[in-house]
């Protein structure tokens, strides 16, 4: 089945996944168990993408693939625990290839996670075409670029939050100044009323003096 977006040809299990996990679209694709793309470390992400392109590879096949594609010599102590974690996450299945080895196969959840993440990366320009098996073209995930963008966005979000906090402080200061001015205004109004009352009283006294003098 040819992927329209990534150009990769995934090998998947039956339409019904062997797990209850389901992934959603975007770089934040998440299974019901809470596994997101960036919850996986770089090794697990690389393994998942390579298994996506392979047809039921054994552990040794995967090791050779990682060496060829990533120039990474993955030892058994790191490879198989990572594979077991991907199985636990419901992103790949494991089956018996023969009495001595197992095969690994992408699940529908794993396929969706890879393809949805690749589509998201393509939408922000964090992709580059590379040759896949058999000369096919695939969209390679540029994790470093995306991580840089995520870091930049995170810093921008933090700066925005800081600006909002500053605006809140300014607004509160303005409210306090307004309350102070209103209190001063009330005091001035009371003072004016007192002066008016005193003026009226003086007028009455003057009027009384005038009447007495007559």
C-alpha cells in the first residue's frame, strides 16, 4: 500500500490492531496509552521509521539496516529493550520467525504515528527526500529541525506569558491608581461640601448682623 504523503510503502498488520492503542494526527500524535512522537527517544524513533519500511525484519535485519542508514552500530543490549518498548506501546508487533529469532512488524498505530508525524513535518517544511528501499522516494523526518522549532516556539510562548503577566501587573497598577484618584475625588467633593456649608453659614451670620444693625 503506497503512502500518498510519505512515499514509503509500509508493511502493516491486519486492519484491526493487536492492541487497543489508537494514534491521532499531527506531531503530537498520541496513542490511548499516551505515547507521543517525542515521548520516544531518538533510537526508538529511528527504529520505528526503519521497521515501517521493512517486511517483517528480524532483530539482525534491523541492526544491519540501522548501520546502513544511520551509520549506527546498535548493540543487543540497546536494540532489544527498545524493540520491546515499541511492542509494549503497541507501535510494532513481535512474532516468531523461527526457533532462534523473532520478526517485527509495524502495527496500524505505528504506521499512523509515522505517517501523521511525517505529514506534520512536511507542512512546516522540516523534510527532505531520500532514497528508500527499491529506489522509492520517502519523506525523511528531520527531527533536529523540528526540535529546534519546538524549542523556539516554547521560548516564544514563555515570552508571551511573561508579557501577559507584565500587562496584568500594569493593569492592576492602573486600577489601583484609579481607585486612589476616585478616593481623592471623593475627599475633594466632601471638602467642597464642607466649604459650601461654611459659606452658607457665614452668609446667614452676615444677614443676621445686617438685620440687627437696622
